């Protein structure tokens, strides 16, 4: 029975995660680029009618992904390894970015709350780009923890310890990038192509740090 419940949570976690990350990519790769070219009336209509609906699914998919993932992470116990730990950290930061940076600022952008729409839009975009940056290494870590030669079951990295140099490096990198999402600037993540490239580079760096250091 316990195995079946865990399977259901994994199933829910994937369904909600696909919805969340799919909408994340939609906002960054499609809607944002469309808004750059849209006529003023079309953009205003989309901000009023389309964006709030998409943001509702976006933030609640993030919530359900986080809650189901939290249950699965807690059920691992001694089975936690560095890959799933880093993936869980990035997923948690992505969830917090949605609820405490992206959504509050998008409320201003969509006219649901008074404020400086331009400043709010910049803050929301930076956090959203950071979530896009985190998405590839986060998903890589989730898969690497259980499959291939990366996971603990296959003789890979097992047991999370702050004494592990590679794990410390990965933590620092993720921490610096999240700090930039809160206090920094968008820089190379301003373009869609740029953030995609950086996401794969970040995946490679974290993998090399965890696996070889």
C-alpha cells in the first residue's frame, strides 16, 4: 500500500510539474516575445484576460508540485543523494520565486494591484528567467538521482554531507544565482536564447561539481 501511495505522489508530481514548467516556458519563450511585438490594444487585452488565467494555473501547479515533491523527498530518508538534494533546493527556490516574486509583481503588471508596472515587470521577468535557468539542472538532478550511472543505487554519489566539496560548490552557485534573482540584474538572461544556453551550461557545471569533485 505504501508503494502505491508513493507511486501516486510521483504521478501527481510529474503531472503538476509538467503543467508548471510548461507554463514557465510558455511565459518566457512565447508570451513575453509576443508582448514585445503586440499592438497596444492586443497586449492590454491579453494582460487583462489571458495572463491572469495562465498565472492562476502557473502558481497553483507550482504549489502542488512543491507539496507532492516535499512528500517524496521526506519519504527518501537515507536514500537522499547530492543530485536530488540540489534538485530539491532549486525546485524549492523556483516555487518561492513564483509565489513571492513573480506573482506579486505580475499582479501589478496585469492591473490587479496598484504600483509601478515597469519596475514590477522587470522584477518578475528576472525571477522568471532565473526559474528557467534552474529548470534544466533541476530536472537533470531529479533524473540523475534514480537513473543511469549517476544515482546512489548505481554506485554514484550517495549521502548528502557539507564536507563534500562538489556539493558545497553547487550550493554556492545556486545561492548566488538566487541572490541575483532577488537583488541583481537580468544581464545575459534578457534573451530567450541566452537563458536556454545558460541553463544547459549550469547543468554541466553542477554535474561536473557533484560527480568529479
